[in-house]
């Protein structure tokens, strides 16, 4: 029989670090003084930056949801492991 070994402390640490990194991503475009410039190429660039910013924000939200789900899976795995271990000790 194979054994699955989960080092939950390492997994939780990685999830926390990934979550912190995702929250640190700055999605607000830096326009500065050039935001007043009406050049067509600048307008196109600013539009692209805004779209990228929106995409990044959506990605961060999806990543946070995935991290939350992974954390819940670790919790479930630990609970299942504890139940199985306590059941083995009774026999």
C-alpha cells in the first residue's frame, strides 16, 4: 500500500507566500503627466495598459480563490488523516 505524505506546514507557508505576493501586485496604471496628452499613440498605449491592469486584477482574484480552495483541501486532508489515524488506533 502506498502512503501519501503531506507536510502541511510547508504547503500552508507556500500558500501564504503566494497570497501575499498576489496581493502586492499593483494593478493601477501609472499615467503621470502624460495622461493629459491627446496623441493617438499615447491613447492606444494607455488603453492597453488599462486592459492589462484589468486582466491582472482578474488573475489576482482567480489566484486568491484557488489559494483559498487549496487551503481548504489541506484542512480536509488533515482532518481525514486524523480520522483515519484515530480509527487505526482503536483496532
